C-alpha cells in the first residue's frame, strides 16, 4: 500500500487544510521531517508544528495492526526525546475493514493513549464543499451520501485546475479511489472531459499503469514533492547524533567532528544507539 501512503501524505501536507483541521483541531504551521532516535521504524508519517509551537503527529494506517499502540508509544517517546515535548497524536485509519485497533496502552502505573480515527467518520460532503482540491480528493475516503455524485464533482473540479497541477491530482485521486474500489468510476467520469481523457490515454495515469508502479518510482515522486526529506537523511542523522553527544559528553571537539563527517547515515544511526552506553567520546568513536 505504498502508493496510497505517498498520495495521502502529499495531500495532507498540501491542499487538504480542512481535513487536517477536522482530524487535529488545529492548523499546521510547518512540517518537520525528522528521523527519530531509538525507534524501530524511525520515520513518522507526518509530524507538524502549529503556530503556537505544539507538535502534531499523524500516522496513516490501511490495515488493523495489534501492535499499533506500542508503535505509537515508541513514536511519542522518540519525538519527546528529540524535541523535549509530547506531540498530540492521531492515528488515521483508511482501510476497508472496520477499525479494530486499540488506542491505548495500560499497565499497573502506566496509561498511554492517542486518538484513532476511521476516515469514514469525517463528513465527506463537507470536504467536497471545501475550496481546497486536496480536501475534495480525500472526501473519496470519507463518509458520503452519494459516492458516484462525489466522484463526478471531484473530477469536474480537477478538470478546472491549471494544466500544471491537473495530472498529479488526478493520479492521487485514482490511487485513493482504489481503496474504495472506485477507480473505474473515476476513469469513466474523467473520460467525459476531453482534458482528462487525454491524460488517461497517455498511460502515465491509466489504471493498469498505476497498478504496475514500482516502489522506487513512488518513493521518487514523494522525494520530488517533499524536497530534501530523503536527500537530507545524512544531515538529519548527523544532527540527531550531535544532539545526543552534546547531552552526554558536552561540546564536540574538532577531531570528533572530522570523524563524524566521514560516516554514512547508517553508521551515524548506529552510533546514536550506542551513545547512552559509551563511557567516553573516544570509546564511542573508536
């Protein structure tokens, strides 16, 4: 489900402002693309900062995962370790089966919880009425009175966009429509409009081609849209390690900086895991 994940992230980060406010109750001022220290899956789906400086973590999920509460707790602690404050957390479920995941962890002296929202809880007709095309596209996954009429309105809205943005948005609609088995309905409506019919016949966005997309191509699209997210992997790993070393050993001497500059991102992440147990900086970098 890599393709839905990439498409939904791009919409939520961009032209889906009403959807984000419906999910989190606030507006995101800027997005934070970071690698979390000491978490098995080190990249959260979406981490944003509001105008007041609070953090919002949105995780996307298309299937029920019994380990989700543990994963969310690990993400929460990873964010706290990196920023010194807890994020408001929302798990957004977009799967077809009913949502069955727990949204808390309980122990004798521990209680951790977060919000788990089935996207079908959102008012799709309200998203259709939004002036943002990203909200319109995400409405395909939400609660709707008439799915076919919704598809017609969304496709009509996309056809009215400037040529530069038309193809990318139609592509994301086709991907998300696949989660609700509505790809054919989207194509049928698109073929009624000459501008979109040409795009579908180009095979760049046709349903068969979409199904054949490779994971690398999808990651490439996401990389192009979110500039620097993957290109900055080495820089992020180095920033995290410097922060951890500074807390553990103080100022980093020049010889250590020179050594760090020669390490790969994977090596820097491994060093980050070893910082708490290292007796000295020399011991860490030997």
